[in-house]
C-alpha cells in the first residue's frame, strides 16, 4: 500500500485533533477551583477584636500544645509582633493605627487561612497536605520528610517546624479544628471568642455576611474582604476598618492560586523529555554525517591525488623507458656501426695487406 | 629504617592532609550533634527562614557546579568536539561526586532523612517541583554512576563489563542532558511559588531558564577551573595527551562560556524589562543586583573573550574561578540574600558556624574522594590496555 504525503498529513492532523478533543487537559485550561461547595470558613472581623488572647488559650488547649512560659492572660505579650510557631497555631498581634486622625489599637488574629488551593499542598512532594471538603487544610506527619518547602511556599508565613525535635520533627499549623468539626463542634478559637470577632459558617454565607456589614456600616469598614480572592481565595476571611497592610497583612500577594505559579514549569517537563531526545539525536546524526562526508571527501581527495601521482609516475616511467629504449637502440646502432666500421677497417687492412703481399707496384699506386 | 619512617610521615602529614583531617574530625563531631540533638541545635534556621546554606550552598550551588559532567559529555559525544575527549572523565567524576555529596548533604537538611525515598515509594506529590528535582537528581546520580564506571572497571580489569558500559555511552549522554535540563531548571522553578518572598529583581517567570543557562556556564567554568587545579596538584597522574590538549580545552570552553554568559546577560536584562522592574535598580537591592549582573556576568564574559582573543590561558583560568564564584553569589542571592527581603533584619537568616562546618566538611570530602580516585584510576590518563571511547 502506498500513501501520499497529503494523505499522511491529513491523518496526522485528524489524530491530533481527536487527541486534543478527547481529553480534558488541566494544565493549560482556564479552569479554576473555587473551593469545595458548602465548605466552611471563619470570618474574622478585626474591628471587633479586643486582643484578649482567649482564642490563643483555647487553641492551645484543644490542640494539646505545650503550655507557654507566659500565661495567656498576660497581655503585654501583644507588644511584640509574633508569628505562629511550633507551640502555637494562632497568635494575636496588635497594631497602632490612626483612623480618622485618632490613634487606636487594632488586634488581628493570625493562623492558617486554609487556602482554596493551598500553596503548601501544591509544594509538598509527599502529598502530606490535604484540602478537605469541609474547607480545612490538614497535615499528615506520617509521610512528611521534613524538607520544609511548604514553609517556603506559604505566602502567609504560617507553617512552623519542630526544629528541636531530633527524631520526629513535624510541621505545625492550624487545622481549623478539623477533628472537632467532624464531631460537630466549633473550632476552639471561635467557641472561645467573647466578642464574636470570629464567626464560623459556610464560606459562601460568610461572604454575604461580610458584604452586608460593609454595606450597613460603610464608615466602620474598608470595602474589601481579605481572603475572598487573595492567592485564589481562602476559607478564612477578614474584615477591617483600616488598610490590611497596616495590620501586618500583605496586600501584594495577587489573586493567582499558588498551583498556577508552577504549572507552567511543570507542564514543560514532558515537553523537554519528549523533544530533547529528538533534538540531541538530530545534532548527533548531523555531526556524524558531517564527519562521514568529511571522511569521504578526504578519501576521495587522497584517491584523486594518488591516481594523479600514479599517472604522473606512469608517464615518467614511460618516458624513461622510451628514453632507455632509444638509448639502447642508439647504443646498438652505435655498436653495430662501430662493428661495421671495424669490420670495414679490418677488411681494408686485409685488402691492404693482401695488396702489399702481391707487389710493391700496387702499393705505390695506392699512395698516389 | 628510620629514614623510611620519616619519609612516610612526610608524605602523609602534608599541610593539605592536616587541614583536611581537622575538617573531617570537626565534621564528624557536628554530624553527631545534628543527628542526636536535631536541626535546632546545629542551625540558625527558623520558621521564617526554613532554608539555609545546606540548601542554598550544598544543594543549589552543588548541583550547578556539578554540571560539568553533562556539559562536557554533550560537547564531546553529541556535538562531536572529539578533541576535548581528555576532559570527559574528570568532568564525569566531578559530576558524580558532586551529586553524591548533594544527596549526602540533603540527609543533614531534611528533618527525617530516612524518609527520603518516600516521595517515590510511599506518596508521590507530583504537583511539587521538588518532586521533579528529587526524581531527576536520583535518576541522574544513577546515570553519572554508570557513566563513571568504565574508570573503576578498567582499574579492576573487568574488560567485559567495561565493554557493555562503553556501548551505552550515547544513550547515557542523551539521558543525562535531558535530566540535567529538567532538574537544573527546576531548582530555579522551586522559587516560582513564592513571588511575595523573593525580591522582584531576582523573581522572574524566567527563573527556571536562568538556572538552566547558568548551569551551562557553571559546567564550562568548573571544567576549566578544576582542570587547572588538577594540572597543579595531580600533574604526575596526567598523560602526555591530557597535558597537550589542556590549553586547547581552556580556549574552547572559554569561548563557549563567553558566548553563553553574553546570552545570559541579555535574558537577564529582558527579564527586568518584561516585568518592568527598572525602578528597583535604584534601591540597595538594585545596587547589589547590578554588582551581580555586571561584576559576575558581564565582566567574566568580557574577560573570557579577551583571554580567547589574546590566547591568554592564565586569564581564562582566573576568569573561570571568578565565574564559579559568581554562580555561588547568584544562588546565595536567590535562596538567602533576596529571599525574605520584606522581613526586618532581626528576622533574617545568617548561618550558624556548625552549618558552615558541615558545608566545608562536605566540600573537603569531595576533594579527598576526587584525589583518592584520580591517584588510582585512569581519570587523567588513558589506560594503555583500552581503546578510548
């Protein structure tokens, strides 16, 4: 069977189209994960927080974390800016701001924001992090190698590490009280909050609640729900009366989910693996062919030179042979001539002798 | 009798050996502390700075400087530059030792090193660039090991095994270049996930390409640099052919490095333009960025060109050393100096002396292994019983 080039290309095109249409490619699509439907979350209204640290105490208790050196009732702790660490899943920080010219304190609770598409989960090379349907992001210490790439990846600087554990160090972070949620209980911090600065509910509904508050009290809040879109959205949401950056929260994170930041680089892996062998073998083949052609050209040139030299040598030999032959004939002729001359001379002398022998008269006649 | 002992003592207790011995003893001591007391006792790592010099130097710099293996074998076997053949074995050996030490160093850095096979065996986190780095480094270490085996096999006299390995040269070379392209670039891509933490002058969507291109520069420069060190200290182990071709090698690789550095300079400037980061150049970080760009990219590119043009081997060698330093500066900038640039200086990282101790220990172990192998196996000379491959 013979196929024309046109037919072949047609088949290839058809196969390509079928391949493209038949699969649901993820890497290059516009698909965005908007979170599990009905996933839960917490709305933290910064304007309601009084900095009592009750949430910290509750968190410490329900997660059975080691008790701190300084009691949770000690509020001077707030004077220093803190972050989550191996002993505390949540911390409250205080910030001095001046809203409408009057200096005032605002208090902000900090903990894992439970991203819709978590950077830690995307970065983990043993899948130690899970985004659960209830919205929480949990960690599995049984597979963790301890590379701490999750801590590099997290834009909110949340995961902490048990550096002082020699044999079983773990990454430590808020679980949104996932085990308690499964028992139908509230997260420890939410339950302990005396001012309802923390509200637990479905994320979708919390966004409505937050919008409602902004609409009802436009002077009290700035018009932004932190966490609605940051880093692709988080299950923990924030309302504030002052700019979020003045409360230690970064406003320059962008709305791209972490996974999208690396999908391009990951997507190029199979392309490199697929094309590099073709490219490299091609370069190798081109060089081999060049070498072959060069070798052949060299051989040809050598052959040509040799045959030319041979011809020249043949001609030279021929000339020499001819010359030799000519010399030989000449020598023979010369010898023959010489012999003939000698012969003639001998004959003459013989004749002369014969004549001398026959009579003097004869010889006299010769002289004249 | 007494003369003989004195001679032996002299040959063992050279200044190099004494210093190396002290470093090794210190390294073993820190190792004991690390694995009994944990990372907290030996490092200055913190929750904000989870990666220190054990990643910034041992992993990032280590892998980049071990790129000579794939660069040289690709030049000789794929691009057909057979005149550089004498450089292949030392480069492969450096690469193999480099990667082996990177893996060794990772055992210090990760919290539970005995779980290092977990990403492949227990739970594969394929969305992570670190998974790709791990997979490629593991595979490439195996490739380098096989590529290295002809030397020990010749040394041991296993002719049949050597013949089989030599037949695989081409496949291994191509496989090595693929794996190197992938993991060299992925080491840069690790930082793609943290645009809010890495200074915008160093963060770029092109960072995987920057890492790959600099690995070529590092590979070329390391072959020249290491060649000059070997000539200085292991000259007696080099054969006539090796010594004869070494200047030609420096010229050839120097020329290539000048070209690649020039291209790298161009794409770095394009990176600034693409993200419109010009205004950052006026800041303190900008000044440091310009030092890196002009001092460690443009300057060596120019010096390589000059060295090649004027046939100045000495200049090429010094430029190679300077370029290697530039690679270290670049990797340090990305993993430490420009990382967490937004944090106050009190929350920034500076290595603990024990961290430095382990890094020095690992480099020393590499030098000792290199010397051990070069003085025994046919690395810098060709074994008379075998055809070169």
